[in-house]
C-alpha cells in the first residue's frame, strides 16, 4: 500500500536537512570542494527517492540494499578518492536508506535520533575531540651528518625547524651517498582540520617548507 504524499515529503525534508547538516555544516567547512558537495547532495536526494519508491512496492527490501551496496562501492575513475571522501559518500548514502524506511513507516522519532547520532559522531571525529592523530610525510634530506643514531635529537630539531611541523619521529628509508641525499619518512602530530582559507594556506605553507628540505 502506498503511503500518502505528506509522509513522503516529510521523510524527504528530514533527509535533506540531515544531508545539509552533514555536507554543508561539517564537510564543506573543512574541505570546500564544489564537486564533492554536489555529488554528495545529489546522491543523497536521488537515493532517498529510489528507496522510498522501492519500499512502496512489493519488491524485496533486499533489492534496495543491493542498490545501496552498488553505490557504496562506487569510485570516481577520473582521480583517486581518499578514504575520508569515500566515508562521507557512504554516510550520505546510508542516511536516505534509513529515512526512506523509517519516516514513511511512522518511526519519525527513531529516524531523527539515528540522523542526529550519525551527524554528531561525524562532527566529533572531524573536530578531533579526544583524538591525537599523526601523519607521515616523505622528505628528501641532504644533511647526512645528522642521520647517525647519536645525533637523532639534532635531526628531529632540524626537521621541526625547517618544516614547521611538530615532528615526533623519523625513519630513514634510503641513503644515496653519490648525491649526499637521504630519503626520510617524517611522522608528526597532525593538527585538527581547519576550515576554508586557513586550511588552504596552512597546506601551502607546509608543502613549501617540506620542499625546502630537498637537495638542489
């Protein structure tokens, strides 16, 4: 039996608000990428409509989850997509599945709780509350006199000074004695993601600083 149009529109409104809170309120503040924002919102709305129609027919719910699975493993072939962007894609696909099943069935409160829980969890993780993340960065380094074990503290201090990163450890991967250059893997404490222009400027500064450690 087909539910009435108001229940469908109510579910669509709940789903859209949740998607905007996730994409515009959380993702866009950290990564203002127009293509991903468009894709996330489009996927979210389309999948809600498809799932809502599937739940109104005699088709098995497994058909809907099969469609969900196909979209969840979708990858863009034009460029490599990071795990973070793929996670957002998974979330914006999962939310309309939940909303299309629960809201028209009359479980509005449960749908609101599920949406709020997911969005709150993503927000907490993005802000880095209670987490201390580390990142790794390859560096070409020319001061071979500092790579000996007895001068490790000097090496770390020099890397911190020249890169501006809070370096905590360094791994020597390769030493080229012909060119007097060593390939290092630097591990540093990663700051919480910042938004918009500040994040872009910080990334550019770090790339410039790391590039300065390379041999001429």
